[in-house]
C-alpha cells in the first residue's frame, strides 16, 4: 500500500555525499576534539562491533577501556559517570566522530574522540 511515487521523489532529491564530507559538515556546528594520547584519568569506550573488538582488542596499560558497541552507546552513555572524560574509539574514526557529535549535541561535554598515532 506504499505510494512508490513518494520513494521516487525522495530518490530524485537525494544528495550523495562521501562519509568524510558528512563528518566535515558535522564539525561546523559542534567542535569534536580528537585526542591521540589517552591519560590514566580517561576512559576509552571501544564502540566497534563486538566481533571486531574481540578480534583485535584495544589494550592500553594503565588506561581503562570499556567495550560499548556503537548501537548501544546512546542509550547507555547517560548511565556513565558525568565526572569522567570519555574517549570514543573505532578503527577509522568515522563512527566515533559521528557518535561524539551526537553526544555533544545532546549536551554531554565529557566526550572526545580517541585517534591514536
């Protein structure tokens, strides 16, 4: 019962953007800070899919690493200690930047992106 003309109009008006461009656009309204060195006081949240996190675990001596997949991050982040600084981590930095942008937009000031060198 779906009117396919609606879908066709949406596809005609759609704009295709590479994900890098989307991320550049996000950075215009909210500053997303990237950190290359984690401190002992930071908590790194590994937002990769559990399979990827299991295959290549992120381990940093002296730094707490928490596995919290991207699909659960938004619902679980509000339960975390607001006094702690959280660094989001994913392989390429795309998902971590997208989720950091969302959390910052929601008013969480204690989130950054972890991009090791």
